[in-house]
C-alpha cells in the first residue's frame, strides 16, 4: 500500500513468485511490520517531508500490522503489459488499541507500454 515508510520500522517479509508462462506471472508478498520501539511514532514520507503520522506513547505493542499484496502481470504483446493488484493490510495493536481504525486495502489496474 506504500504506507510502510521510515527508518524506525522492522519489517519481516516473504515473497513468492509463480511464472505460469512467458506472458503471465503472479507475485505474492507478505509483510509483518513493527515499530523498532513501541514508544516511537509511525512516520510517513521521507527525508525533509517526513512527518509523524501516528504517535502512541503508551502503546502496549509495537505491531503496526500485516500486509498481503497479490500482483498479476500479463504481457499482452512485447511492448504492452497489463498488471492488476490487490493490496490488503490488517492493522495491528499499535493502530487499533485506541479504537477501530479500519484495515486499508487497494485495488489497482495498470497498463504499461513501451515505444
């Protein structure tokens, strides 16, 4: 989802790639994300634009959440690819212990062309 940024994160991940043919490929990615220190804030952005997005100084857990990304790419022709993806995050206690903050998801369809 692109919301896991910052140098204060510890991410454990696993990636599985399945190629069905020269034209079709499926990539699954799993992320288990934690703050390095539960007393720190969760930041979004990078360098000069970095800002604290969520701060829980009394948090009992550093777990931000788990994310599963599924991405399918199909080569329509040598110069045209179509990619669809589903990206889902299940928020962890660092986010949810102050109430239900939902679990974000994203659906994406992309078309890539080359000249």
